[in-house]
C-alpha cells in the first residue's frame, strides 16, 4: 500500500490503542502483498507492524477479524476516492471515466489486497457475508447516487437501478481479479470498463 490510514490521521493525535490497531492493519496489508492472505500468519503481521503477538491479541481476536476490518477500511477509502474524483456537474461520460480512473488508481496501489478481497474473502463463509453485503451496498449506493447527479440529469438519463449497479460492480471486480491474476497491468481494464459503463448507463441517451 502506498499510503495508510495512519498517515492520513497523523494530525488527529490518535490514542496508543488506535495507533497499534492501525499498525497491525498495515502489517496485515504488507503481509498480504508479500505472501497473500492465506499464507500470512499473526507472526507475519506483528513482524511488519514491529510489535508483539500480545499486542495483536489485545486488538483482534483472530487474523480473520483483522482481515475483515482491513477490507472494510479499504472499501470505504475506495468509495471516498471515487466520490471525490467525480465532477457531478460535468458531462456524464466524463464522470464515468473519472470514476473508473479513480477505481483503477486505488486498485493499482494495492493489487494484492484487492485480489484477496475478491477471491479470498468469500472463503470465510458466514463471517464474511455481512461484510460482503455492506461493501456491495456501499458501492452500489455510490453508483446509484452518482448517476442521479446534475451531469446525468442534463443528459436526460435516469439513475442507474440497484440491480444494474450490482451487475456493473460484479463485472468490474471479476475483470480486476483476472488482470491481477494474469499479471497484467490494472490500467488495461480502464477502456473496457468505461465502455461497458457508458453502454449500461447511457442506454436511453
């Protein structure tokens, strides 16, 4: 990861517990980049975090819970980056490109973490389902809201429906996973993602 939440929050004087918790989250992110989630151990996490197993278990009951919190924070940051990148008064096709570029920029900074979110999170079964639903709801709500802004309204386009938003996000996630798994640049998905999004959102244009 190129940047961490710890960096963003440095000026807010977090408590010692918050600082250790963030260091552990960053430690897991570093270990996922190095070894993948499945191969990562608590020992790997604390090695990257430069702390102890005792500190880890003071903060998290398990590696799984640390993973879920890390992904929750990452999906939230992804949504924030997309939201901030889009000019809501701009041309609707330009907005789509801005959103896709922001998505790809975020993924490109942490491909291993994104791949673990797409491929390894579902293997956690029941523990992962509430997180998966929250993450999908966050991203689909974002797309529905963005497609109902002034730029889309000026073009006479209706807001994206939630089912179509789910299809769009699901397709984009799979395209991302295939690119990372095949060792391709994540930038390669920009044009097909833009074209598919324009086709789906602009069907009445």
